[in-house]
């Protein structure tokens, strides 16, 4: 593997490891902190208070597999987030409910993110193949299409980052407003959500790093032709 590639991908990879370690530690600590309500109940109250009674809440398997499906208008919560009566449960559930609020209020970056999902998925699946074939065949136009694919992935990550931070901000605000967490409990929830957000920062840097590496590689090959 070229050393230049490591320069682009190693720092984000190290940041991702740090973020995952922080998230695991802070999530575990928040799981041990009791709350007055379950995650599912907190999410339901948050959604209803914002006029989102149409959004359903479902339980799914796994740990931290929580997500909001904007197409089905369904909030899917993992076991602890659904039934857990702790700060981790209500923090994660409220974060995902924050995405539902973004969707209902047509938060601009949320709309852009949804439009970018299929493009980023297509670009991520075909980018490396196009670059490898293009470089092998000296077909730089084909390789540049692959670079554009990585660019779509990077663009998605860049747009996704503020969407995630906004959802966390909404979660903390609504949890305090509805009285589900106290001012003493708020810092623990904030730290857990901040660690989760840091994983998205690492993902964004990794996507941008890959895009820049392959862009410079293909441009360099083109100039040497």
C-alpha cells in the first residue's frame, strides 16, 4: 500500500478508533445512570410534543442499531434504547427522534442528505472498480468517473455531519424542556452524544481523504501520459 495513501487515511482511522472507544465508555456509563422514563416513552413524548404523532416507534435487534427511516416514517430503536430506563436509552432515542423532527420540519440539510443517499450508495459501490479499470486500461476518463464516485460519498458525509449535530442539539434541548433529564444529568447525555458525533467526523475525514488521494493519483497519472 503506497505511503501516500496512509497519509490520507491513517489519521481519520485513528480518530475513528478514539471516537469508538469514547462512545463505548460513555455509553456504558450512561447505561448505568437511571432515568425516570424509558427511551421509547421519551421518544414518543418528544415526537408528540412536536406534532409528529404519525411517526411510529418500533423495536429492533442489536446494540446502537437505532435509526430513523424517513421513507416509512418509523423510528427504530434497539433493545436498550426502547426498553431501557437510563440516560443512554433516552439520549439515543431522543437523538433519533430529532431526525424525525428534522424530516417533519423539512430541515434543509436533511432534505439534501436524503437526496444524496442513492447517489452516495451508487458512487461508493462502483468508485474503486472504475478507478482500477481506468488506471489499468489508461482510460483516465473512466478513472475520473470513479473519483467522482468517491466525491459523492465525501459530499454525503459532509452534509450528514451538521445533520447529526443538529439532531443531537434538538435531543438535548427537548429532553430538558420536557423534564426528562435534570441540569446535573445533561452533561452526561451531552458527552455521550458528542462521542457519537465524533464518529461521524472521523467518517467525513476518511471519505474526504480517500477522495483527495484518488483525485491526486488519477491527475498524476494523466499528466505523465
